[in-house]
C-alpha cells in the first residue's frame, strides 16, 4: 500500500472541505430525529454481475449481519454506508433505530424516500463515514449501539453512465461518489505520470499489465486527452485483448475509482473514528469485497484486539494502548452457496465482526 497519494497534494483542499463539512453537516437532508435524541447526552467491482439498469443491489450477508451485530431494540445503530437502504431497513425492522450515512446524494435521497414510513426512528445524512464523528457531534451523540460498514459499490452507481464508473456505457470520466469533491478520474488519467499510473494500476487494481497500460495512456493523451469512459476502456481492450468473461478494463477502472474516492484512506480513518464511538459490548460489522479492504479490516481488528504487546528488545510485555476490541469472527464469514447463486455479487464478500470491550 502506498504511503501517500500520487500527483498534486490535495491536503489544503481536504482541510478546507473537512472544516466546511463539520460546520455545515446539519444542513444535509434527514428525517425527523427520534424521541431519544433530545435526551441523549451523547457499505461488486464487476458491473457485469448487474442484471437490472439503475437499481440498488440486494444487501449481502443480511441474515449473518443481523445475527452477529445483535442490534437491540431502541438502541442506535450507525449504517455508515446505507446505499440502497436494504441493510438499514433490516436493522429498523429488528427494532433498532438507525443513523444512515452515505456520501452519494442519490443514495441519501433514495433511502430518505424509501424509509420515510419509519419516521422518527431513522436519520439520514449525506457524509463519508470517515466524517461520522462530525455527524455524531452535531447530533449530540457520544456512543452508539452498533456499526455496519458495507464497502461494496452499488449497481446503481456502476450502471449510471453519467457517474463515469461504467466501462460499457459512455459517460464523463468522473467516478466521484461524492460529486462535491475535486479529484476526478479524468484528472488522474491525464495528469498522473507514467510511473504514478503504473503504481496505481498495480497496487489498487492488481493489474498485471499495469506498466503497458500506463505507457499507452501517456502516449495517447498527448494528442487527445481522455474525457469519457469508453475511449479509455476501448484503448485498454485493444491493448490487452479479451480473455474470459471479465472486461480487460475492469481492474484499471477499479483502481481509478478507489483513487478518486480515497477508499482505502477513508476506511483506515473511518474505522478509528467509528470504533471510538462504540458503546461497551456493542459490535462493528464490516463487509468488504476487495482483498486490500479486507486486509485493512483484518489488521485493524487484530491490532485493537491484542491486550499485550511484546518485542525482543523489551524487558517485559507492555499493555497495548489501542486494546479496545475482541474478535467475534476469527475468520471472515462468506456468503452461502445459495446466496452466491442468487446474488453473484456476494461471491467476493467477506464479513468481519468485532465487539467493543468495557
């Protein structure tokens, strides 16, 4: 994993954005807050799996999430990536109240309308989960009774050509999940150096032909910058050729999407922010669809689940200052054969769950 993002520094833009976000988060669309609020002091990469146009996917591992998350009636659960609202609705039906977050304004509008009949029991906010602390602070909430992160990209995003995620439908080379952010896929493709593109495609896309593709992009953009998705996808396909069912541009588009939205950085930051808000014995469940995401979750749970640390050069073991979790799933849970047949998107899903210690 790279130590820093390539290309121009976005730190100043990010600092300004974060400040503006924390100051103005209350203005985001939301349902009326539940009654307990005034008294509280305190989540695929292969779009070929989609069979319907512009719809949200079915929630993955839903029975397992409910069983392991153990939402309690009347407690507040944060669905930090609500998407189409499938998991959110299941949590509400279990008796829990839900704070539903998503950085995509389309998802926020959809969930607000879909779950309006739950009234005061659901709050919907537009926010990346890395900023969940800002939202909770604005609402006066210190601790929560559970957290769910479903890191998958929705079929609705992938299938909407105007969003720029698709390599089979032409649209602007965008890929921003939050359209208010600055970095686009077009900026990356046309401004990153050949070495930066190679590193990006190799590390985030795990693309074997990363250097060849980067070299081709740099050569082609000199005469005709890439502005739309299909010209880029077709150039990659012509270079690599078709081998099997997966489109040859899949991994490159995945890498661009992850870079545009700083998905790994958001996950690392978001886990720290969210776990800090878990109440005693409350649980966090994370569904990942990519090996890099799953590795971050696995390592975070491991590092926060060790009570003692020891090194050969130390005279004695030392207590781990980050110790605040215990593992519920020593190994990740995967979708059943029946679910994988019914929902191909679930094939790569891995569910990890941990519990906050007292």
